[in-house]
């Protein structure tokens, strides 16, 4: 009987490793940029074409590689970062396992050009899908240039699973941000389809963040700084008033490496509690420095997850540091005494005579003595001779019922409806609809009762109206008295520009202003103008969501707008508003669920109600 277990060929092993290391073009960009940083480069250039599907090229002025190193770097587990197992306990570099280049070369056409500073001639290595094509001397600049062409050319199934160029470019920009944010002393240039997206000179951390995110962040960020024997914390947090509706701008870095840690994220969210709305997320860029022996970074192929030995202490220190920055830089509501004119005391003149203040005391004052305050006559409208008639007109409850609160008068109307009376304006019986906790509507049906979620129902109604508006040349819009300017990140600005016609068709009126800024002249009718920035950002997030890629941009935009229109619908409704909401809901094509699949209606049959009382 022949043996069953066999050693995999290197080509197959590399493609298996590529499935873990290179999931999309952004994964290759991450590995190549990190290798360039590890080489000691002071200038790195990234060139992308067709969202990385056609070309990914990274050029650096680092230490370069010798002729042998240029060939060895494509072998599995070939690395210059570690020599023994003990080195895993003190890793200071970004890459160390030696799988990145071997994995990339197994699923793409790769060309490497590298030259050490002290050598006169460089080396060019060409590999195509694990097949070595050749190695030749070549004249090139100091450093290394790696070109990755036609990613997944020999794995068509993986290539077919890639998303649109817009979404894949978003992932690449995100990886670019993660590397550039933690290396502000290195110059970076990012080219996309022969267009310069970012040109970042060496700078300090705040200047780098502002260059990436926009000039508006210069006033939005406050520093965080905390030193301890366990961890050193630095970075910036966003002011509470600039908290966003999405989680986009939240970054953790440990020892120069981007990480994800929900536990530490909770420490920051907890520090912002009661300062931002429940549906908002704080902005932060936190840099942790710990002893490399106290963390394990080799627990995930992408190295974005790490284990901390004393994470509970780090949690407490981080929470304290955030709270300290919030208080130190006056981010909590305080009284501004500096501008209070009543406390602006002028100094006395040079020759002014200082006198002791005096007070006047009334020795006959008795605080326990009750005195009758004289009544002040209130002149009544009309003639002075008709005094009795004026008093009767003023206090006659039947003639002045219109002065009562609308909610009070509506209560009698509801009571009449309860006992089966007809409405005053129609011959048809009035619908019995009641509101509970400003959120739920309760009404009856032939076989029992119906409970309607007010917010979800509003979302369904708004969505179907917005979809119907697609058939119209222009949806209804509410124009702003004063135009509103919004500044977006580069990827969001590109996305908004791409779908600007669809936005304007739905009732927006947005015009580009340059430098990733836009001017909003109008927003869709029915949306709130209190947070235009949040409205547009939430809509853009819906367009970027991977789970929504199967839907057209028009439908994704309609869903996002409908959600925004329904976000603040938990309010007290008048009887006519409740009736209209119920009628509009049951007039929808799909009244039972929201566009996201949440229920809008819960039905309780008569038999089920009887069982509840047995």
C-alpha cells in the first residue's frame, strides 16, 4: 500500500500562504510598504493602476539588496529580521516571517530591481506565478523597486471576488494611511492612475494627520500624553463636538504597528461617555509603546491582532489618559469666566483713597412677619364701562377653550373615538390609534390588534417615496438659507464626485469647491439640516459598505436617506399624524419590514390575546 501523505510542492504551498497573506490588492500594498519602511527608507513612492489589479509598484531609497538577497527574498520563510526563536520575543520590525514576497510572487507577475549604496550595479529579478524567469544585472537607483502586475492572474476565482475599483482603492488608501500615520518622518507619494493623490513631506505627527485628513483637523485634535512603567501613550483624540456617525477615524498603533483591539477601544468609548451621542463614535489616533517582550504579535497572518500580558492595566491607564486630556483641554462643558464682563475689574487709580465699605441695616425688619402684597389692577380690553362683561368674557371656559393646549383638547377627541363616536369632519368612523412611549403606535384590526414601530414605519415610507422619486427628473429639495461647506477625506471626496449626479437627483444640490471641499446648497426634503455633515457621511458609508455592493448606488442611497429621515422620529404625534402614518404604511408595497429587513408591524391575534389573560 502506497503512502498517502506527501510534501506539497513549493508552488502550491506559496499559493496556500497567499490565500492568508494576500486577500486583495490592499494586502500586497501593506506588505510592500512595510518592507520599504523596514529597509530604512526616507522616501517611499506608491504607484497604483486600476485599483491595484493591473499594477502595484513601491519604490524606496532604503538599504537595497545584494544579488543573492534579491533572489533569496522570494523564498518562503527567508527573512533578515529574526535568526532564532528568542527573536520573536523582541520584534521591532514590521515584517519578520518571510512569507510576503513569496506569496505575492505566486499569484502575480513580479519584477524586483534593487541596488545597495556601495555597489555600482543593481539586480533585476523576474518571477511569474512561482516560476523564476531570470535574474540580470541592471542600472538602477539606490534602494528597491518592486512591481506587482496582474494580481491573481493565475487564480481567476480570487480575481472575480474582488470588489469595484472604487471600493478596492478605498482599502488601499486605508492601508496607506496606517503606514504613513505611524511614520511621519518618512516622505510618501501616492499615485493612482497617473494622478497624485497624496504627497506627504517629512513632518511631525499632527502635521501628518492634517495632511492626510484635511486642514479642518488642525482645530479638531487635542494631544494625549501619558508615561508609565507599563506603557507609554501618545497621540491625538478628537473633540466631542466632531464625533462622527461612523467608525472610520479610529486608529491604534503598538510599537509602530497598526492593531485592532476592541477591549482598548472600549476604554476610549467609556471615557467619552455622556460627552457624545450614543450613535456617534469618537476620533482617535493612539500610539502605544510597550516592552516587546510583553506582547505577542504572531497570532494572526496580517499581524493586526496582538496579545498584551497586562492588558487590564493598559486599559485603566488609557482610560485615565483620555479623561485627563478631555479635562485638560476643556472639552467638557464649562463656564467661560474669562469673557465675563462683570468680572473684568479695573485696577484703582494711583492716588485713589481706599475706604472701608459700609452697609445699611433696617433694625425694624422682621423676616417672619407676613405682609399682604397689594393686588395690581390689570386693565381689560374694551370700554371701561363694560367691566362686568369683560370679566365674564375673559374667564368663560367655553369661549376661551382655544387657549388650552392642543394635547388637552385632543384627549377629548380620543375619548370620543374610544366610545365609537364618528369624527367631526367625516361620515366614516375615526381610526382608533394610540401612541405608547413616543415610539409605538397601537391600533385595531378585524382579528386582533397591530403594534407599529414608529421609526421603522417612517423608514419604510420614506424609502418607497425615494424609490418612486427615481422616476422623476428631480426630487423635492429644501434649500438652505446659508450654504454649508463640508470637507471630506480624499477617498470620500472621490466617492462623492463619482456619485454626485445621483445625490443631486435625490434632492441634494452639491457643488465641488476644490481641495476635497464641497458646498451644499440644498438637502432632500424631509431630512434634518441640523447635522448635514453627518447626513452626507452616513450616506457615503452606505455606498462603501461591502454588504451593499449587490444593490445599485441609487438603492443604497435611498436606504441611507430613509434611515436618516427616520432617525429622529421618536416624538409625540397628534391624532391626525398618527392616522396618516398608519395609512401611508399600509399603502406601501412592502409594509411589514424596513429596507434592512427589520419588522415594522407586530400583529397580535384575538386568540393570542385571550391566551395572555388565562
